[in-house]
C-alpha cells in the first residue's frame, strides 16, 4: 500500500520532520522527500535547530558508549583466555585461574543441563532419595558453586576440592572401564566416547592444577597435595564399592 506521506506528515512538528530528514537511511525515500517538502514551507527557530542538533549528538554518544562497552567486554574475554590464546609460560597465574573459572562455569552448566531433568524425575518417582547416584548428583550440584567461590577468592580449599573432585572422577571412570571390560555385554551398555572424553577433561584439569605456579598461587604444599590425593583415591574406591553393592 502506497502511503500519502504529505498527508501523513502535515501535522508533524518541525522536530519530528527534521528527525526524518536528518536520518534518511531509516525511512523511505518518499517519506524523506515529503518531510523536506513540508519543512520548506515552515520557518525553523534557532531553538529547534539546537534541539535537533543535541538530539543527534545524544544518539551518537549512546552509540559510542555501546561500542566502548562491547570493546571492553571483548577485551575482558581476550584477557581471560590469554593463557589459551597465547601459550606463554610468563602468563600470570591469576589469568590462568580466570580461564579455569570460565571453564568451570561451562562444565557446571552442562552438568545441570544433563543431570537436573534426571534428578527431577527421580524426585517425582519417589523412593530414590537414598540411592547413591541420586545423593552424589545432589552433592555435586551444591559443591560446584562452593568450589567456584573458593577459587575466585583464592582460597586453598578451592584448589583441594577441585583436585580431589577430578581425582575421584578419574579413578571412578577408570575403575568402571576395568569392570566393564570383564562384563559380557560391556560394548552394548558403555558409552566409550563419553568416558574417554571425561578422562581427557579430568586429566587436563589435573595437569593445570599441578602446575607449579598454580600450586604456589593457592599456597599448596607437597604434603597437602599428597593428602588430598590419598583421600580422593580412597573416597573414589569407597564410592565404587557403594555403587556396585547397591546396584
């Protein structure tokens, strides 16, 4: 439908018409020409000219602020991933930790996405509150944010809990693989791609946590490391025993 812009704009104020004329890329050519035709029959005061000038200056200022915010966000992202993007041994441990925290957030989001629906079904079904898998997933849901906060505050326990978590998971996965290898139908039930990917991820976390600059950053002594390792392995073995006892 073709609009009669002259008729449409005849009651527009000078400021409204000037906004159309001075911003032609946002309007149809016929609309701009109609606004020009109408404004040519009117007189424009100095106040109106100043107002329209200030209006477009404010728009440019807002656009510039948006661009600066985007650049600031990009700079923060690049800074956070500097250890990954720039493989330099002299990267500060604090930047390594920033990258780690981002990876933990991604991992936690994936965990919630893949686990919460199953937990909700177990709750709705009832009678699962004391099952090992249910309890473990509930604990993980809670302690992951705790680890994140501790690491963010550069607390030693953040490193210890994350290290123990990855040791427990690695031992448990390897143990499950060994057990499944002796199972008659292990190829049918085991998702090898998922297990192997989990091992790769856990190994990467452990290599990172055992870096000398990271252990120094969190003030982790050799004795603390040994105790955390022994406790994690013991807990993993107990967890495996519980799972196979109940299942």
